[in-house]
């Protein structure tokens, strides 16, 4: 291993081999890229969108990009576009209230399918009737591995109990 740079060594003008902190180099490289794509604001918007916009608005929209000047590109479901356009000042107010500063100044609505569709709610599985449970146990009796047998039993219960 070489010698590490110590504070004050660079003042002498000599560079020594060794380990240096990568954080400053990485931040110089990544900083402009992150800023160009909305920075941490867009990441937090996406991760907290339901809490910021509310469940009804979040189901019909998705924040796509944050441009210069605080312009938020918002994908919206075509059926809800007019409603969201009328509620734009409220949406901007909610976003800025969440961040505690004027992070968004204007919305640019883009109609089309949302990139992340919410999965439909799953119905709870019904309990198996005794005849179904017995038939499943009989089919799994030939499996020698207990872990595999348990996994197949869970799968079998879900398949049998699933709504047709």
C-alpha cells in the first residue's frame, strides 16, 4: 500500500500515491447528472406520490420528470386529465407543502397510460374443504424433502382456493 494523502500535503504541490476519499470525486461526477434529472426531489416525489397527492389523484397520475424552473412533467390517465388540470394549483400546493419550499412551480400534463399501474386488490383465499385438503396431502406424500413439500403445499392451497 502506498502512503495516503494527508491534509496539508497537497499544499506542498506533491502528489502521493494512496487512497483518497471517493465522495468528493463521485459528487463532482454525479451532481450535474442528478440536478439535470430533478435531483432528490423527483426521487422523493415518486416514492411518496400517494402520500403527497392523495390516493385518488395518485391512482390517475405519475410524476415523470422535474425540469428547470420547477416544471413537473406529470403523466395522467386520459379520463382524469381535465380534472387534474383544474386541480393543478392544489397539486402544486401539496407538493410544495410536502417539501417545505417551492420545488414545483408549474405542471406539464402528458396524457397516456400510466407507467406503473396499481395491482388489483387480491381477494383473501378461502379455506380448503376437508376433501380438498386430503387430496392435496395425498398428492404430496411422495415428496421426501420437508421444505419442498411445505412449499408445494402452500402453492397447492393457493391454486385450489383461488377464485375461478
